[in-house]
C-alpha cells in the first residue's frame, strides 16, 4: 500500500471511521499475529494478545509519527504487549510457586483456599452485576461477550455461529471488550 494511501487510512481511522479502522486492522493482522505467534506459540493466546494490540493501536493512533514506518510502530506496540504478557505470566507463576510451597508445608491446602459462604455470595453478586452491565450493552456486543467469555468459545467458533468473517469477529470482540471495560469503570466495578 502506498504511503500516502496508508496515511489517509490512518487519518480516517483516527477520526473513528470504523471501515478505515477495520481496513487498517485487516491490513496488518497477519503480520502482527505471526509476530505474536512466534513469541507465545499458542494460537488462542496469540489471538487474544493480537486483539489487545489492535485495541491499543486504535486508541493510540494520535501518537503515531508519520516519519516512521507504521508497521514498525505497530510491531513495537506488539513487542511491548508481549513483554507485559510474559511479566504477568511470570508473576502468576511466582505466586503459584509460593502457594504450592506453602501448601506442601500445610496438608490442609484445600481448606485454606476454600471460599467462605460470604465470599461465594459476594462473587455471585459481582457476577450478577457484570451480567446486568453486559445486558445493558448493544445486542451485537452482548453476543460477543456472552459467546467469548461466558460460553468460552473460540474466535473461529463465534465466527461460524454468527456467520461473519474471523477478522470481523476479532474486531467486534475487541470493541465489545473496550465498551464493557468502560461500563465497568463507569459503574466503579
């Protein structure tokens, strides 16, 4: 794609033109997904990270400097997102190792980590609040959240069920997550 055409597309995407955003994502999806896949070697994780990357790209388009290659800028965001993913993964592993080490010393590991009835009630209340927030969303976004997170279907399964392309499914999931995050934030969740 010629540079001037790409810059026009980026400008339209900055101005919240959904077709331009979709075109931009589709143009670079394979490159970014391949890059992520080499680093994480798990298709589902790579899908999630790639959706996250494009969410960041779209939200930070104002920061893009046209003196640099757009693909390089996107891959830099991808690299930083992957680093964040591995840091988080390492923290979780360290915490799990600590818990397991503690558990070896304590035979009642299950009892120590069992939830009290109050905790179960709170988590059920939270779950209900989240569901009611999801129900307040546009029907298309509700479906995306329900299928992806409540029913835990893969992007490909959702794409087939809704009879839309995989790339369109990814974009809709990304938008639904963004809207849900804002709604949760607005409701001080």
